[in-house]
């Protein structure tokens, strides 16, 4: 008899990739009890040391994703200057372990679910009562009962386990009016990859291939040029499996991907076409990194048309901005370029209604498996966007928990609260601004100006040419002073974390990405963006005298939402130092509610 264990919680998140991490943290920070079930020994999914895909997001100036995903990126720049993947893994683990409301289940595969059928609110006909996982390290079956479940597994494991409606494959051009060459709906998808990474050394390193490697021909590499000295080279195009089922045939595809990956390294080392004699194989992925499989069916299905026409949704909770990057199903052996690269407006809106089930009452989802067409998924699937979707789901689950409602009930009755919470937590929502109280708008700012209370929280405004915030001389104070004592609920501060990463060194690819592919002898060291405030103090004048609300030294965060909830006569922000050592520190927002 194997061990058995039962855990009761508010929210069970299945899948510990970037979407699942952000969902769990967001829900926990807002008071929900969370169980995070992850089948691997590390967190991060495709971004982890096991797969090593880049965390990509929206293109365009000033469009970097903020919120929890930016918190993680900034800490990684501080603690992991060489972009070591194992330190990156540990940082993701630290972010989860810091939250006392999260119970983490690593090495635990979700394998079953308990549901009940009936007539539920808003036309739903099914509800999840529990999921069961198997933790291989402890040989324990773990049953998690919860009020809400979030499928962040990528493969939508809760679809077959609960009967939740889902989609698979490519829609035709007529289905959603999309700009796709697919004339009839089919089962083809994007493939998966086993990546390789190289390291440059100071001595010659031979590579002796096995008899099982795939020998690449000149025709094979013609449209897949390799350049280990190029910082953008991460071998993403070593891709197969799109013409088969990426779940059912995953192991079979892996047995082709590993020889292909080793064949690529053999070609680099032994073809004589590359200056690679001093290079060694740093990494070979044995776990295929998937791009596409099941996509859940929600209240709304996002299409490529929504993206290209830049549809503004009233229920916007996140944004995208990656190109329409549709990989041809034949993968590496497709004749011609391996993918499309169709421009998208950035940022474009993503609606909340695509993040919960159309008929399962208590099922959320976030990541590459949300309710969207294949064409829309080819843009939305990248991991920084998935992190935003996860944070939106986590906040929605916490709000549902607090009000005792359903995911659709949040949409009907608490949408403004959800959007306000996300913006308070430093998530930018296109076409929305954080609400600034009338008292804040009317109160003079000493040492600052009105650009500190725009509610947009971006150094360069997305809409319009004005800038937000001002540079403040270190040691000086920006303050709000009232005629009498006023009841202030919270203060909001946003610093400049250099979203463009212009203050970092190296090639743009090195500056933009949190991890690195190939390691050169002169690969740059990373550090905290120079514009970010390093030390500051937030104080308030109360009837009992001046109190310190927040003091930060070696600050690594871009934004703070500080609860005050008391009468005060003055609110003061004193900036002391930035990470660049300059005399002035930019502050984007300083306001109160």
C-alpha cells in the first residue's frame, strides 16, 4: 500500500511554469490558500534549466511586462550576474517559498480528478471537487480538494480529467476570419524542441558523435544557419512533432529530437564550417519543450483578428505583443523558412473571459492553453505574456475566494476590482489607468509635479508623448501635506527599472533576456538596471508623530502598494540612492488613495 495524503485549499494550481508561478504568488499575496502542483523537480517549465527556452514577451519600446514577472527578472539580474540556469531555478523556488500561503508539491504528476455534474450558476454544468497527484519521490498519492482550480499545465491536463471543453489543431481561415493559409481545420500544431547550448573554452574540445546522431546535409542547414557566436542563437528551430499529436507521441518525437540536436552539434564541431574547435556542449535537453497542444474553451475565444485589429476589451486583464510566430508543423524539415513573423500591434489587449471555462464552474486556466485559436496562440504563447495571464488568474481566484463567487461571477460583479488590483500590483493594462483619488489629485505635491499621479506607471507613456514621473535629487523629499488629518488607505510608488534595459551592457539580446543560450568567453556580466532606486524611505505624519511606513535598502522592486489605512497629515517619499550611483533617481509614480 502506497502512502496517501489529502490537502484542502482555496486554489489548486496545476503546473509550475511561469504562468503557474505567477498565478500561485498572486493568489497567495491576496489571501488565498494555494497548492501548487508541479510534476518536475524544478519550477519554470520551458524556462527552467531542463528546457532553457527564453522568457519572451511583447515587442516594441517600453512594452516589457511588469508585475510579478518583472520582480523575478530584477532579482535574477542582482543574484545571477552570469545567467546561471541553476541559480535561476533557485530564484523561482525562492519566490514560491516566500509565500506562506503556498503549499508546493514538486515531482507530483496530476493524474486524476473528481467532478460532479449538475445545474450551476451561469449555465455551468460541471464542478471540480478534487484532483489527485502522484509524488514519485515519496511514493504518495496526494488528493487536493479546493474551491477553485487553475490549469497552468500547458497541455491542459484537466481537460481530459474533468471533461472540460478544449480545442486542438489549426482552425480554417473561415472559422474565425483569420489570415491563415489553412483552408480546412486540421490537427497540425507547432512542434517541440530539445535544445542545445554551447560553451566557449580556452582549449580544444573534441566531439565524437554516437552512431545514432542525425547527420545533417547542406540542404538541411540551408535555411537554418547556425552561428554560435551570435547572442540570438538558441537553436529553437530544432523542432519536430507538429504533424503528430504532441502529447500522445511525445516520447516518440523525443527519440527523434535528441539525435537531431546532437546532429546539429556534430555539424558545428566537425563539418569544418565553423570556428568551433574550442567549444564544448554545455547543455542538451532531454525533456522536449512544447509549444502547442490542447487549448481550453472559455467564455471567449481570442482570434488572430482580435490581435491584428487591436481589439480593446472592456475586461482586459493582460496584454501581448509578440509577433504572429507560427511555426510550420514539419518543423526542421519544412522546406523554406521555419516560421512566420507577422507584425502585431503592441501592446494588444487580452480579455479575462478567455481565462476560465465555458462550462466547468470553478476552472481557471493560464498560459499557452487559454481560450484562443491556433493563430492567436502563435503570438500569446510566449512566457512573459503567460506570466501576466497567470497573475490575472491568481488575482481573480483570490477575489472569487473573498466574495464566495465563481470565475464568471468575478467577470459579472467584480471586474473593476480585478483590474484595479492588477494595476495596483504593477500590471499594465492597455487603455486603462490606475484610479487616483480626488484628494490626491487636489493636494499639492511638494518637490514634485502632477506627472507623478498620472496612474499609467510607465516612464514613457504608451498613449501620448508626455512622460511620467520626474528625476529626484537623492536625499530630497517629495510630499503631500494636508490642511488637517485625512484618512488615507494606501500609497503607490513606482520607480524606473529601465524596461528597455538600456543601462545594461552587451548585445540587445543579452540585455533583454533573463537567461542566456551559448556562453562565450566574453559574455557580459549582468547587474541591476542603473535607473532603479536602491534606497528610499516612505513616512507619514500621524497624530502620534512621524512614522516610517516603509524603508528599503538594496531595493530590487519596481513598484510598491503600501497599505496605510489611518488618518495622516502628511505623506513623504525620500529617495536616497539608485543602483547607478548618479545624483538623481527617476520616480515614475507617487500617489495615494
